[in-house]
C-alpha cells in the first residue's frame, strides 16, 4: 500500500471518530482551536475575519496527530534519526517495471509530439496533445489500476511529471494540478467507494479535473472564503466566484471548496457547517467559465475565473464530511506537494545541460566562459544543487511509497527548497548565457542560433514560489510543525486565553519535558571523531548535520524562551529556522543517496553540495541573532504610512484607476462562457 492509499487516521469519514481525534490532539492548544476554527469558518464573512480567526482556521486545518515517525520533526528537535531515511529506500520491483515502461512511452511521446515552443507561441496546448496524453493514461498516473489508472508510485509519478514538464512546463502543471490537487487525489484519500467508482474511471480515461479554492479575497487566507454551499433538499446550492483555477477552462470535474452555513438547512437537517470539499460536474447548469487568465509564464495554462450560480450539488458529492474541506486540502498536499518540486528538478536538469554545453563552447577573454571563476562557481552551484534537490525529492517520494513515515514536513521542505533553488539556478543560468539568456527562443532561432529560451525557464518557474503555499506561508506552516512538540507541552503557558489551572499544569509538564530534552542537545555523535564512518568521505557532512540539528533545536528553544507567545510573529527568525532545516534535510538526502549508489561522481556531487549548503547554514545561523528584522518591520510600517514617499518621485506613478482587488458579487453570470471543450479522439 502506498502512502496515498492510506486514509490518514486523523481525518476519518466517521464523524464520531473524527471528533475524538480532534479532542485527542497531541498539542495543548489544538483541540480548542480546532473546534473554534470550524465554527469560525462557518460564521466568518469574507470581509470580517480578524487575525485570530484566520490563525484558528489554519490551526484547525492541520493534522494534529503524529501517527508515524517523522524525520523532519525529529531533526527540528535536535535528533538526527538516520534510521528513518536509511538505507536509501528501493522501489518495489513491480512498480519500478510499470514506471519504467510508462516513462519510456511518455518520453517518446514528449519528444515526438510535444512542441513546447508552439505551446509557448500559441499560449495553448493543442487538442491532440490532450488526446495523446489521455491515450497514454497520463491523466490516470496516480489512479489505482482497479479504477482504470496506471497506479504509479510517487517516485514514477514525479519522474513522469518531470519528463512531460521538460517538453512544456505547462503540461507538467496541467497533469499535476489534475492529479495532485484535482479530483483524483482527495477522492483516493477521502472518497467513498461509490465516489471512486463513479469518478475515477472517467478521470483515468482522460477527463481533466481542477481544484478551486482561491477567490478574490482568498489567497493565503482561506478563512475569508465566501463561496457558499447552502443545504437544500437532496444536496447543496453552490454560489460564488473562484479565481485562478488551473485547468478550470477545460476541466469536466472540479473539486470546489465552499462554506456550508452552520445550523438548520432548507433540507431540515442540522448542519455542522464549515469549509467543505465537493466534487462538482463541470457541465452543471449555473457554471460559467468567465475568463481564461494569462500569466508571466506557463502560457499554455488553462486557468479560469469560474462563477457558480445556484449550482445544484447532490449530497453524495461531499468529499469527507462538512467542515473538513481544508483538512482534506492540506492532507492531500502532504504528498501532492511533491509534484511541484519534480518540475523544479526537471528545470535544474535542463539548466545544467544548457550551462555545461554553452560554457564550454562560448569563448571570451581567451577562455571558454566556464573557465572564468565567476562563471565556474555558477556551474558548480547548478550541478550540485540539482543533485541535492533530486536526492531530496526521490527520498521523499520513496518514503511516501514505503508509507512508514509521516512525510508532511519533508514534502513541505522540498516544495519550499525546490521552488527557491530552481529559481536561483535559472537566474544563474541566465547570467551564464549573458545577452542570449535574456533573448527569446524564437528570436535566437531567427538569427540562426539554438532556440534555447532561458528567459522562459525563469518565467515558467516563478509561480512555484507562490502557488501551493507561497514561500512565506510554507515557512509558517513548517515552523508550526517544527515547534509542535513545544506547543504540545508548553502551549498553555504562552496561551493568553489559558486559565491559571491550565498554565500550572503546562508548567509541570514543561519542566518534565525540558528537564529531559535540553541535556540531550549538549552532545551527540556529530562530535565524535569517526562518527558516521559508514558514509566514508561524506561522514564529515553527516556529523555536521547532527551538530547543526542540535544547534537548531537549541536556537528554536532560545527563540521560544525569548519571545514566548510572540514568536509566531517573528517570521524572519522562523523562516531562517525552517531554511536551516531544509538545508540539513537536503544534505542528509544527498549523503544517503550517494552512499547507497556508490558512484564516485555521485559522492563528488554530494560532497560539493554539502560544502555549499554548510556555508548557507552558517550564514543562516549567524543571521538568526544578527539582523535588521525589528528595524525592517518598523520601517515597513512607516513606508506604508507614506513617510518615505519622496523616494518614489521621478518616475511615472503606477495607475490609479481600477481596483487592487476587483469587487465581485454572487449572482447570475453576465459573461460569455469561455470554456474549452477537448474533443475525444
Ligand atoms: C498561475 C496560477 C495558478 C494557480 N492555480 C490555482 C489553482 O489551481 N487552484 C486554486 O485554488 N488556486 C490557484 N492559484 C492561486 C494561488 O494558490 C494563490 O495565488 C496563492 O495561494 C497566493 O495567494 P494570493 O495570490 O492571493 O496572495 P496573497 O495571499 O494576497 O499574499 C500576498 C503576499 O503576502 C504574503 N502573505 C500572505 N499572508 C501572509 C502571512 N500570514 N504571513 C506572511 N506573509 C503572508 C504572501 O506570501 C504573498 O507574498 C493559482 C495562482 C496562479 C497565479
């Protein structure tokens, strides 16, 4: 059974059990906030959500329980649990054979039938590419064979995305939005047998799905969600407008997140309400695809503004149960987040191939540019980072496939790290290519040069730092998991709403935990000469990770002791803590992989990657306590108040007409439906 086959225990379709789970949450704070969160979501209006409510909703959405071991959680607690990631997991032979066979077919299709330049030029994926991918089974890669899918492992799914994405990144986004966040994955995890039987075969056969959470007022903050699903006889009536739905113009099945009002409904039942996930037929009466959006990159993306007006959803189209929508979205993303870094790995590989060939060929100042130190450093960074990132992703995928570990932290780390590092790699490549890096592929080709559009790589990559959790939100999300143990023992001490009794109880629990835990941070195997000797020349790096992990835990503790309840506002500090964790996880993955593969070139790359990562870690540790954070925050307030507006003088000011966020209202659409229908072959 793969990780994604397993129904997470903390979210169960059995309402009674689910209630218990929320109450039995490990942290001291979660049970109250979980309940408050669901109530808050039910009652929150789009315009009146305060900071506390927004936090409660986010808190209620997280999985409170840790039922399986987590390498990431232990790492942030100062415990390097190599036993959780070694030996380097090996794919199941049957899944490997299936995966390789599919990759061969997809590779040939990508090479022979996908014209990435054409997709970029036309801003459109041709119908026959949709049809060809459907024939290959690419829309069912993650759907079980029993429902007509390919049942690929996470590892091969990600490799397939990387392959398709290398033909055109818009295709990677199409397939990943369809499978990682669209209908297949939440149904696989939370759907009823009936839902699976009804919808999964259609999706495996090539129907496209989309995931619709975002609204004009809902970006990073789902508490403001105002699409409503009002209970009526036999189901719900859906009203609202969803923004930026990838695949939204072509999808025939949608996952829609909507608020169900709490209390008695028109159907006579009492509803617990809250943000709820629904499967919605894309062709239902009342749905209008009002716009196809266009972006800086991913020009082939079929991304919509979709309006719902009195759309009827049958009661059995609820995924999970009412109020579970955000938990479902977050749990789906535990493995779903792996698809985005797969595209980042693909980008790293392309950057490396281009950098290698170009910098050996291009001669300036008497030498190939790759021999000049400034350029050489960039090539080395791209090579080492691609190796490190791929190691991190493959490890996460195989851990997900093994289903022995909780990988929520690791998957979030690889999304964060992958999107940031891929952007840096592409930027360095653009520099290596000089003026040609800034020139479009078509323009280069028109002058008789290779049609290598580095500017497009950069444009296509940029969104990865924003969607599926922006870097800022990923920092907060991972930091919340990283400090979970502390909140679970000492949360009530810093909770302003906790009474004296709870505080006293927490004080006693904290004294016990910290009395045992803090001494473990003083010494470890990373200080022992010859420790981790099984890693050969890489042992020095594993020792560094062990020492740094303990230091990371100590620094986190100091931060908590210093800022207590206010630490959640120290976003720059928390961001650095998380970034250190990401580097340490990446180093671990690179060392474990290189040792398992026993390939000298791999060991060399892992060694270089770790050396570069260690420098970044040192800087991050230094910056924890030596920085301009407080000053920056104070200044930012004065900037927004206009104190330094004079600095903006001397240029044409930005336009003043139009809205920052366009107002919208529920109601019938007045727009023409721009839905695109893909004809069956
Ligand atoms: C090309 C594209 C495809 C997309 N596809 C989909 C899709 O398929 N389905 C879907 O539902 N949505 C989709 N989205 C929406 C996407 O997920 C959101 O853009 C993203 O969640 C960020 O929301 P926002 O753009 O409203 O930014 P905002 O939430 O307005 O944030 C603005 C800035 O503030 C930061 N910020 C916000 N809150 C905090 C905080 N508490 N602390 C620190 N910083 C904060 C953000 O990181 C960001 O830098 C897509 C968007 C794009 C552009």
